[in-house]
C-alpha cells in the first residue's frame, strides 16, 4: 500500500493581523475612560481630571443661533434656533423642519462645567469652516479670517490655533461666531479639544512632525520614481506612480494642519482650496493609469477612457465653478473612490488567482486602502466618530507599492541576468564545438595530404 504525502500550504496570517490592527486603530477609545459628551449646549467636566485623564474633545450638541452674530452680553436674550452636532456641519441640522442652508452664518455656543478650576488650560481649535471668532467668557481668544453676513463682507482662512484659557470661574462659556460662503461646509468639522497646555502643545507638535514625515516620504517617492522613469522611459508606470505620489503630497499639505494655507498669504487661499479638491479628484485616475500600465491592459479600456474623460471634466469644473459647489458633489467623489478601490481589489484578486505573485502584494495593499476609504467616508459624513485613517493607511499602501515595484524590477533584472548567462553558455558551447570541428578538419586534411 502506498501512502501519498499530504502537504499543507501554510496559512498567510498577515491580512488578518493587519485587519485586527486596523480595527483597534479604528476604535482608539476601546480601552479609554468614558468621555463626557455635550448635551443641549452643556458639557459636564466636573469629574474629569485633566492631570490624569488628559485632554478632552468638546463633542456633542451645541446651541446654534442661525443668522445671528452674538456675544456674551446679548446671547442670552436670543433663543437658540436649534441644536447641532460638533464636530459636524450645520447643513446636517434642521431648522423649522428643513435642512439648514449650506452657506450662511451663525453663532455656536457651549457651556463647559469645570471641577477643580485648572488655570493652565488650552484650547486646540482645528479648521472651522471657513472664518470664525471664538470667545471664552466674553473675551475673544481666537480668530481666523473675517466673518461677515455676506460673501463680500467675509474672508475665508484656515489654520490651527491654540489659545490659552485663564479662568477663575468654574464655567467656561465658549461662543463661536462662524460664516461660510466658500465651502458649503459651515461648522466645526473636527472637535475642539480642551486640556492642559503642555498636553495640547505636545499633541500638536507630534501631529505636525508626523504629517511632515509623511509628506517627506511621499516627495522622496516622487523624485525617486521620476528618476527611474527618466533612466528607463519604456517603463512608464514609474512616471504614473511618481505623479500619484505628488498628488498625495498636495493632498496631505491641504488636509490636517493645512500647512499650505498657513505658509502662503491669504490671497492664495482660493488657489490652494481648489488644489485640495483637484488632488482628491485625480488620485483615483492616476492610480488606475498606473495600475493599467504595470499590469498590461488589466483594466477595461473602455471604462478607463470614460473615467479619464469624466475626471477631466470635473477638474475643469473645479477651476471654473464657485468653491461651495464642491460640497454638492463631494459625496459622488467619495462613491467614485470606493468604486475604484473595490474594482482594483477585484482585478488584483483575479490576477492573483492566475498565479501573479506581484498581484498578491497589490491585493493586500488594496485591502488596506479600501478599509481606509470606507472608514474616512463614514468619518467625513460624521457616521463614525474617529480619526482620519486614509492618510496613514495610504502611506502603508504606497510602501507596499514600492516593494511591489522593486520586486518587479528585481525580477526583470534577474531574468535579464539569467538570459545573459544562458547566452554566454551557448556561445561558449558553440565556440568549443567550433574548435573541435576545426581540429578534426585539420587532422583530416593532414591525413589526406599525407596519403
């Protein structure tokens, strides 16, 4: 009796490990203390210890006064129009049974109840769309741009601010006057954070270092792969990948801390605002071109041409249409990003089933990227209260792409080297055979001559 040896292919646990890590990062508050939430314009932090528990996000429902610019002296004389979520956009709220308009102005208010009355508190104020003034207990602590009741009277501006709060009372009355006639996303898009001064500054410095680090990696990838393309123009996928990295650089510089808006004068605001949207629009297109170039014609060519024409029209519209127009079509861009991520995941899986080892690497990368796309779509629509993951997961995705490209180049060089060795061996064998033939020929001629 003969027994056939059964070999078990080892299971690849890497995707499951990556997925588990993403789930934990997706919910960073799994093991954290329960964070208080604002209710009807009041958040109770009397049991919150800033020394032990750290900073706290002022999330929840804030009082909202539509089409009013109010300060502490007159705000109690006016009844709130409604309650809106922070972080959130006021257009997601309702006023008299209807959605609040996308563009306009208003005042947001939150009362913070403190316990031990710490004196070294600081607010971390992210980008508020698109101009605002923030008061604490009747004193203006932060301002970006110029608020106004019309588009002509207002000027938009982005930028992070961290004002220090010196309070001798147990209540902080935070009032934010906001106007938005440029983005159609009025409101506090990222939660305002309250904490000790050293904690806020450390977190901001760490975040800034991380963002510049990611920008540096992507810019290096752009220069490196552009150099590879210039040395070998036949491999045009290097060029497309370099452009993909460059578009991501601009995307990162106009998100998060929005460094471009801080570095350049206010007159450049509109230009960088359009660059932010254009970089978001062209990223899926550049990646499809790159993917199709690397895996020759793996993308349906009719679909690819149609998609590129569509993206071109959207870029043209972005340059010509008012800025707030993007708030209407942003959900469609998000759907397109999800579709492209799903489609390339499917194509890479089909190539994997055909034994393409490079496609196996791409499949893992696409799985990570698709997770980031889904998460950030839910995050930007305020369905999931977490942090933006796509920027960080995209770096992981790009590093996987770099590894795949390096493996592709190494494989090509190895084939060329093997071919060269094989040719040298054939030439050597033919030379030896020719020597033997000449030797036999010489002996034969010698015998004939002797006879």
